[in-house]
């Protein structure tokens, strides 16, 4: 019998022994076994710690791009994962939540790279001055922990459960050891096989133990992090493991909870909110066959509406078709296995000691395309508890399936108290169009819920729903829900970083953090900082500008230009009792004047003003005051190339505006700001193709030269280039663009990047693996014709500088884009024949 494999210490292996049989949730077929026998758990954890150094050394930007690349890679493989997922009893929608929801976590966390420095560690918060003189200060840095993230996951989300955690620890620079629940570990295995095959992650960043390893916590260390998703009872046992306590290992727990949804008193039958509520409850009961830690377990409604809700919900549940999840007409699949079905029945029976089952029963479900006796099928079950304050079973017992309990409330305060009787949940929701009700519920109930959704007609179409945790929001809850937090954007990443307070001089802390700290020593720039490319700009690089006197006319003209006629700038008779002594320069005029002093007028690597991060005016400046500016590189942030722009990064500049002649009791520093510029990166990939360089390359080309790739001969290459110059000069334009419209913009934009053409790229009008007949008698003639045609191309754009011409691959090209194509194209073929 096939075994679900483990990926540990760089290889795929089988566990020893026969293991536990795993059955198809729908057909009952025994198709794999799970065993963790024979695994050396301490060595697995140590392997991750040692190999994790490669991940720790990557910058946040590199890690983010790695996640993005992995997400795109997995998207292309998703169909295969769906086929495996159907075995878990999940419908296509259920599988979409698990599989593509998991990929969404990768994408979302990848985008967080923009919020971190361009280095392997994080600099948190603002600097702290510890002295009056400003020469002793502190900051906080957060560095990747040197252990492994051990993720113990539940069976219900074998893909999402792994990726929502791993995306975060990978962004932080920490490797992971993942332990999916044995019931669905085969789906996790399928995804991990593709992750490893992609080669995108550094070795050791991910290890997989397919199933339960009872000794996994015995050798965890203080630098490790443990996360658990599953039952509250199991979580408590793990949380109190002696090794966790002895080593003070961070432990976060996300446990099952009795999540509640409240129907507002205003949401009566006939309102959009009433219909939304019924639909939301039905979905949360039946999606993933109710096997969601965020599912609605308690339905809390006004007592005068309980009959209406029961009837409406029953009608909606009647529409839920059960059966083979592969079929389009099936709305609900199966539970994960018979053991889970028996557990659900036992829990229902506990609740039913005081509550009535008002919808559904334990009889065999009517199924479509499946045998109800072989699969782990169950009908949706709705219970009704009419005395929820007296009877606690519905508040403390979770049936982890398509089960929920309806209960009434008299007042909103009662509804709040009932929601809290679950003793802590992952999520609660309230459906109301009354914002006063929404506010009162949210503020009062927030102590007991990790997330609260307010649903109404305004947000319904765009709402992600009660049961959908989102990567940029925390996922977790107090009390029974585990007391932990997962995801949450930057908050989640920080869970895998060690915070450390650092103290020293501003100059020293600038060198440590890689971010310029105020009052740090300046690094005088040999030339204007705006004349440097992104790679050559370093934090602390600084320029002191020349001076400018602010005149009375300047202030008045700025007021007239901007229509900012605030009295301090325009009415000097109204200054009595104000903080101003004379006509005062606008704050934004000061910053504008500062920009005029520090901006480099010549065209250079600075591509654009990217915005203003912060600005502060420390005291007024008056007409006839003279200022100068100190411009200093504060921080660099990498960015991806976008559209038709060259690769660039963002530079944050610290701008200090000084008064040249402050009064005795005044500071010279009058304003500070952080501005951002987009700065181009160096182009070091391609050789510039001047006439001289082309002649030099062609002088080395011989008729018998062999290509490094492809089948072209030297003459075929030259004749091909001549042909493309005929297109570039407008002689040949009677063709259709070969690139599909949906990707043309992306292909067109690739001209602006610094990446070489693929070595065996296929030109559209050339037959693959076949050489065309040569047009000219010899290579020398072909070269002469090539040069003549290139001159025609140059002349065409001299005479028609605004022209745009079609290209077979890249669409319409202007003069500059034609130059970019020429540079890439000549470099490609000259390199092919070893000429450069």
C-alpha cells in the first residue's frame, strides 16, 4: 500500500511500519497509509535550524519576491491539487477556499515586503532620544529567530493551514517544519512536492512530517516557535508541555470555538439584512461540511424572530444537495471520515439533552453520485435552545460538522452576554443596518472575540464573510479559542522575530540599522546625491545646499499661487495674540523652497518624486529670514520594475531646513521632512551598441563561427538582424502582431527591464528548428546590407521622432523603445556568437 511521504533533511522518505489506513472521504476507498515511525525528530529540527541560515540572510524584499514567485508557480499546478482535494470530501468551492486561499496568503504576505527595510532584519518604530544633547539614543531592531517554526495543523485545511503560517515565518526569515493532520496529510504532501520541485525556496526552509509525531515538542528550543491549530483540549496539553515551559518557547494556539452570529433587532423579514443573515448561516453550516474553526455554531436572534429564522433557514437548508463533491450540482460533500462523523453525532447528542433538533436527523443522507453508506456523509443539523442562559451545552460543546444551534435574546445586552458564554471565540458577526446597534455590540463584545464582522446591505457584495480569516487581519481569539494570534500582516511576521533594544550614538546606530538616525554624522557626498544610481546611494550620504532668503514678495506670491490666504501670511494687522511676530512664510512654501535648493536640475538617475512620508514645522520663519538645507539619505527600499519604466528603487531622503541666523534662544533647525524619490538602477547587463561597438563586434565574426545556442549560422544571424531593421525603419509593416493581446502589455514592458532575451527564443515568422534560405552570396555582403538597413532605421527616427511602428513581438514602439529593442537584440545575437 502506498504511504504518504515525508520531506525531511533534503529528501523524500517513507515512514517505517504499516501505519494508519487513510480512506477516501467520499468512496471509503483505502488508498494510502500514514506513519511517522523511524523519524529522527531532533535531527529534523536541527537540520532546519542550521539550513535556515540561508533564509535568515535574505532581505525582506528577497523573501517577499520569493513568496510571490512561489504563489505564481503553485497557481499553475492548482488543477492537480483540486483532484486530490476531492478525496477529503471537499467540493470545488471548499477546495478553492483551502487551495487558492492558501496561495492568497503567499501573495498577501509577499506584498508586505514594502513595509520592511531593504535588509534581513526589521527596524521597529521611531528612534528614542535618551539624552538632551542628542548623542545617546536607542532604537529597536527585530531579527529572525535562529530556530524552526513547528506548525501542528488540523485536518480541515491541509493547504491553507500550512501556507497561512509558512508565508509569515518565511517572510520573517525562519524555516518551518509542518505537521499536517494524518487524515488529510496526502493533500499537504501533494502541494509540498510541487514546492520542493520548484526550487524556489532555499533548502531547509520547509520540511514536512506527514502525520502525528508525538515527540515533536520534546526537543524544541528557546529559538523555536510552535503553533497549533486543533481542538482546545489537545492545545492545552501541548501548551503545557514541560519542554515548552522549560525553554520558554513561544507557543500560539488557534483552537475550535463556539462562534456566534447575531441578528440585529432591525433585521426583520423582508429586509436585505434578514436575507443576508439566513444565507450567511447556511453557508457557514455547510461550507467544508461545517468543518471550519470559524463556522457559526450559535445563531442568536431576537426572540420575536426565532420562528421566522427557523423556517427561513430550514428552507435554505432544503436546497443543500449532498454527494460526490466533484459534481457541480452538489453543494456539500462529506466529513473527513467515519470517526469524525461519529464524533459529530456524539456532540450533537450532548447539546440535544436540553435543545431540540428542529432540522435534520441521523438517518442516511440522500446523496448524488455517491454511496451514502461508503462515504462519511451527514445531513445538516439545526438545533434550537430556548433557554440559553440556563442550559450551557450549546455554549461549551462543539459539533465539528454542519451543525448549529438557534437561540433567542430579549435585548442587545442579552445577545452580548450570550455571545460571551462561549468563553472566547475566533470570530463573531452581527447582521444589522443600524450602526448604533453595530457599535454597541462590537465595543461590548470585542473582549471575547478575535474578529467581529458587521454585515449589512452596503458591504454584502464585497464582504468576505463571517468564516473567512484574512492574511492582513489577526486570526485567533481569547479564552477557549486559544489566546493566540496568527497572520495579521506585519503583526504576524513579528511573531517570528526577536525584538532587541539597542543603545548608542546616532552615528553608531545608523551603521547598525542601515537607516540614518537624526544627529548622526553626515557622509559628505562628493557629488550631488541625485547624480548617483540607486546602488551607489548609501544611508548617511549628505549634501548641504546654498542659501536662500525668503522675501515678503515670495510669501505673497505663494499665497496668490496656492490661494492659501491664512491670516499669518497675508494680514499682518491680525497677529496680536497669535504665536506669530511678523509676516510668516507658509510651511509648504518652506518645503517648496527647500526642494528648490536641493533638487538636481540635470537629467540623471532620479526618475521621479515619489511622495512625502512625513513633515514637521518646528517654528515659524518670517520674511527676510535666510535658510539652507541639509539633504541626507535616510533609507533605501527596493521595488519591482513596473510597466514601461526602468528598474528602480525608492530612496527616502531626510530633509532638514535650517535658519542661518537664529535668535539666541532659538534652534537653527526649523523644519524636517522625509521625501521619497524613485531612483533608477544601473544598467550593467547590456553593452551600448554604438557604430564603433558594432563595427568592433562584426570585425570578429567569421563565416565558420559556431553559435553558443541555436542553429543559426553567422550569415543567418546577420540577415535576420537586417530583416528586423526593415521592420524598425518602417519598410515592412504589413503584418499582424504575433503576441496575444492579453499579454502584449507585459511583453512590451519587458523592453524596459535589464533581463536578457531567453537563449532559444523563437522569432514569430521563422520556422522552428529550420533555417531559411540565405538571400546574399556571402557573409560580407550580408554585413554591408545590414549596415545600410541600420542607417535607414536611424534616419527614419531622426526625420520622424514622434513616429510609432509595429513590431511582431512587442507591439507598437516609439523611438526610445526601438532603441531599447535594438540594444537587447544585438546583445543577444552578438553574445550568441561570442562577439561580446
